[in-house]
C-alpha cells in the first residue's frame, strides 16, 4: 500500500494548501479518495497517471471534498479516455455531475458509472480478487461515509529450494500458491507448508473524514493498520465541534486508541492555526504513533510504517 496526500486542509483552497483528496495504491489498483478543487493539478504535481484511476470514492457532498470531480471527469474526456470510471458517493452525486455535463453539452465518450450510497450501516461497495472496499458510516452535518480498504489474502510464497528437492512440476505452481498440497506421481502428499512460506499479512486502511467524535466508530475500524482521521481543531477549540460536527486531534487519537489501530494519520486541519505540528503534539499525549498528513506527502505502509 502507498498513500499520497493530494490535499488535507479544511474548507477553502489556499496558495500553498489544498482541500481533501488522496490516492491509495494497493495491489496494482489506484483509488482516488475524495476530489476537492485542485485535485487534478495535484495529481500532475505528484506524477500520478490519470488513466490508472478507475474508482473514485466521495465521502460526502461538501465542496471541499468533491468540487474537483467535474473537472477531473471532463479532463478524462479531453484526454480521450476509453476505460470505465466508477464513482461511489452519496445519493445526489449523479444528479449534480450529470447536470453540469448536460448544460456544458460535454457528455463523456467513456463509460461513467455512479454508485450512490444511502445506507447508514457498513456495506461492501467494491470487491475483486485482491481488494475489498466497505463504507464506514460517519456523523457529520450531511450524510457521510468513510471507507475501509482491505487487502485480500495474498498468495503463498514459493520455497525454491524445496521445489527443487521434491522435483515439483511447474504446472503445480498455481495450486501451491493457492495453498494446496502437492501430490507426487507416486501418490505421496507433500504438505503445502513444506513447499511454501506464509505470505505477508494483509493490510487494512481506514479513511475517516469528516466526522464528529463518537466512540462507536472505534468498533467499525478495530485493529486496522493505518487510520486517517480528521483533526480539524485542537482541544482549545473543542467548543466548535458540536456546531460543525468535526473533531479535535485529541479526539482522533482517542478513537485510534480505542480501536487498537497501529498507526494514526491526522488531516483535515483548520487553517486558523499557524502550523500543524501542534496537532501531532496534542494527539501524542493519548496515542503514541501519530503521523501528519500534508500536501504532497506519501506514506509507504511497508517501508515508512514497517507493516
């Protein structure tokens, strides 16, 4: 897994910071999570190829999370895209995007599919042989979901020395990777564990922005490897959380602690503060392994997080 932060600030774009958008690369899939203004410029700046994005996940219909979507969809058309594009987001996202395309007389020449979400319970919204994506219902001023990205079990790793020792036929490689035992020509059974190694543990990433603090969230993301949680405010402005339905850095850390996650990434900072280090300082009083998102920053889960 590799996570690239395209933008991680709240509300409006600024000269040197962007609202929310990020790219998660997992098992040869490239997922775009939220799509604020400036997203396609940030994609170019971070050298992420547009054509690799086939699935876009929109958490909610506040502008700092989806106002860049129509521009990106239009640019795909100008770039002569032909592959399918799937957009997952709250009910109404199809209407607002298609209206803009209609008025501009700019319908796409590529297949564009909308998967509108209405459930207030977690549900699987994408799944293939390598990855599963589920919703994480959040509590914000409008209908909002986070997203849980899960690697499926990887293939077992081959033990080359053992394969030579037992003279395993190449035609059996696929079965061995799938965990099956090896049957020799004489009918003897060689256990799979004698011919392969365990695969790397599958990873899970939870994206939770925007939301107020509610402890039930911890039950939905128990034990995830990496949690991205909004931290719009510091505790000195906790009085603003009830009205805005946002959270503080300390509250994000408490969710991480309750959920037993391994790593916490903070983001969605209010621009009222002079810098973002204060968010890390506040969160670390509650949860030890805190990282700060910032525009253009990347996290490799295996290298940077040693997962």
